[in-house]
C-alpha cells in the first residue's frame, strides 16, 4: 500500500520523476475467505482512484500444499504462499507486463528473516536474508525483483500512511503465532529490542555482511570447483571422472585434494558438491561427510557412528548417500533406474 503510493507520487513529480509505466499486482491466495475478498476489493478501489492498472491473480495455497506433499516435497503454508507469489511475479514479467517488480519488504521483514534463519542454523546464504535486488527465477525474459524499502521500518511506513489519511488492510493471520514468523515478530524480537533497541538494524547489517561473504565464497568456489569435480579439467593431472555409482547423479572428490584445502574451503567444497546433486547439506551433514574422509577440523565434533575407513558409507537426507574409497569421497543420489548398471571403480 505505502509502496504503491510512494511510487505513484515519485512518478508524478514535476521534476526528476521516475518516468516509468506503473502497474500493480494483487495475488489472491485462496485463503481467509471474505477477508481476502475484501483485500482485493480494497486494492481495486485504490488502483482505480490512482488510475494505476491492476493485475489480479488467483491461486490456491491449500491445493499447492497438498500437491507438493503428494509429490514428496512438502512445504509449509508460508512457503507455499511465497512460492506461488514468485511464480506469478515471474509470469507477469514473462508475459511482458513488467520489466521489474517492486515489493514492500521492510527493515522489520529483514530482521525477522535473518533471525528465523539464524534459529534454523543457516549458512551465510541463509543469513544473507532478503536480497535488495534479485533476478526473477525461471522467467523466460529478463526481469528483476527490487526491494527499495529494506532500510525503512514498518513503523515509518505506518506513519507515512497516517500522514496521508490512507487506510490499509491487515492480514488477520499475521497475529496467529502458529506461524514461525509471527512468533518471531510478536514475541522474540520485542524481547531482543529490550536488550538492544537497534537489533533490527544489527540483523540487517549481519545480512549485508553475509551477502558479501557469500559472494566472495561463490567466486572462490567458481575458481576451484572445476579442478575438483568430475568431468572437468583437473590442473596438475589426475582423474576428473567420477567412479561413484549413478553416473550424472554422482560426484567423487579426491581426499588428498580436499586435504590440501583449508577447513573453511573444505566445508564449502563438500557442500557445493552435494548442491550439484540438488541437495542442501546442513552443518551436521557436512560434518559427517568430512568425518568419513577423516578431515573434520575438530575431532571432538566427530560423529562416532561414522568411521573414516575404506568401504564405510552413510546415508543423508534428500536420498543422498556417501561412500569412502581408498582415495575418494563418493557422493550420489539414490535414484536407481531399471536396467542401470553401476560403473565399477577403476
């Protein structure tokens, strides 16, 4: 609401106006019944008053939750709603209705997101929080999602709306503390603000540092992974072809090459290898794989159920398995196909 008014005003300035074609999109999630219908009517009335074209999309979060659960890829209601929104935003750009989409994420949203990620044990990509600008995923034509209000608090936006005598709508489910974000918003963050009134900005600063670190790590991994992963040129000789079962669903890392890396990069390489197979490793799962190689930095954190010897194996989430050979850590997805023969070790 506030973002639309701000963009509309900026577009109408007599000097230095934005000069862009402005439209709005409203996504009805198929939840909250009459309340959601009222939200749509409210947005339609505002856009009509501002003479801003409105794109209305209807979706069903409950249907998506049921569908993905049946497919073995369960999502929470929050995740399903978010994924549906971004699907529709991508379609809006793909259909040529927009080049960029602005969303009204605030400093509060950033703080909540980073804290939620921290509570879940995220790596730096998770602690990066909400990115100010991202490319629209799966779009068939270039497009961006831009968050211009990440440095603005929710309280400041409310004050702006009140100064304009502009009403707004509140999603009643935002008060339901069955959802993690709402517990963080209404219970945890207020408690932390009592200890540090600037905690929201501190968490946003942490996100910025994490984004910079993640960018640096991705650059380093882009340099070193071609030397380590199978099917790529291997500098200094050696074999760059996996002998792990599963063909393209497997990766083999030479343990001596991992040993030559510092602990931080070693963790990143192992995690990136699993990511190539479509699996995101947790901290503990990464530690178990490193234990299998005998290269875990801190032996006190070693999982006693994992033995670093030839022939040892372990199973992880996402149908991921690992085997230890005399010189390799072999990681593969368990996606057996009929009549598929495993490649024997050289």
